[in-house]
C-alpha cells in the first residue's frame, strides 16, 4: 500500500486537532464562529467544484439530503462551540467523538447489526473513562461545566445524525458527483442556518480585530477545506486499524493543546480517564472490521 494516503490522513488529523483551539481563540460568539467557518469554507469548496467542472448532483433526493446534513451540522457546531467555551477544547472534542457510539447504537437498534467484540469492550471503557474525568467531582463542578458536558454530548448526537444523513446523500449522489460537491452544498446551507441563528440569538457578525479575522479564516480554510479534503480522499485507501489510530490524533492532540496552550489543570485521574475514553473511541472507530474504513471521527 502506498504511504501517501497515510501521510495525508495524518496531516488532516493533526490539522483537525487545532479546530477547537481556533474556536477558543476567536473573539466572537459560538454561533458567529460557526457561521464564518461554513460560509468561507462553503464558498471555497464550491469554487473547487466549479474549477474541477464536477456535477453538483443529479437527483432532488441527493440535494435535499445534503441540505438536511447542513442543518444537522449547524446543530453540531452550535453545541460543540458552547461545550468548548464551558469545558475547554480538549474535553469538548473528546465528548463529541463519542458519536461513534451513537452510530453503533443506531446500527444495532434500528438496522439489527451485531455488536462486534471491539464495541462490547469499548462501551464500558468509555463509561469508566468518562466517570474518571467528570464523575468523581461532578457535584463540585459548576453549572456551566455541567452544561458544557451536556452540550458536548448533544454535539455527538447531532454529528452522528449528520453522518447518517450524509451517507444517504452519498448513495443518491449519482455517478460523477464528488464528495466535495456534497460538502460544499451542505456547508452553504449550514451557513444560512447559522446566519439565522446569529440574528435570533441577538449576536453580531462584526469581527472585532484583524487577528480575529485571521483566526476565523484559518478555521475555515484549514479545517473545513484542507483537512476535510485530505481526510476524505485518504480514508477509503487506509485499513481501518491504521485509520482509526491516526484519526485518534485529533481528540488526543486537542486535549494536549488544551493543557499546553490554555494551562488547563489536569489531575492524574483525569488523564487516566481521558486515556481510557480515547482508547474506547479507537475501538469504536475500528469495530466495523479491519479492512473497511472506520467510522469518521469528528471532523471538527
């Protein structure tokens, strides 16, 4: 197997790990940050589709599902960005990556899929890990921290729902329709939804400084465009076990950046819990089999 897909996947995962850091550094509200990511990223992705002369889709069903995916991704960003504000980039990103278990539950309950041995091991590991991170001092933590955990879990549900709809859109896309075209569509729809939410929440679209503009531009270009294109192109060419391990770089490094860049106080117990939860996410990512691409980790 060529090493090029492995390198692309690694670079993409490392770039993704900086997404919550950029959200934390942006001097705008959670919803405006999401709007600028999707608006700038959507326009750039649409330009890429036009330059490549690719089709946007041949069926109404595909476009409707892509639009629905954009609405669901808006919810994911709204919840995730708030979780970052309350519990920090590292824990918020670990929480949202629990979407792999939401997808697994969907498959087992609705599609009657059998739970793999890896998944049966991963679920209790994740529960124990989360208890070590949050459970021991839950009553001592403030209400904002509680809300941060709740928002992170809601983001996981929203992102899992987004992935399920996105898969349906992919099946209806037709020949010659690249995934980039689908994501460009959903990005632009998401930008419209988030713009409406900015107004409803009484937020502002104003960017207070040139440095904030640079952070938002990096958030859109590096995360929504570069990282996504790298990962989506590499995933089908990488075995599940390797892809799952490389994708785990994203929540792991996000936790590391939180400690190094924002001086997050972290006890040995919390570190142990984070390690267990990340291990459980890895098992969940690769539970579908060794030769198939894993469930996509949070492409924040």
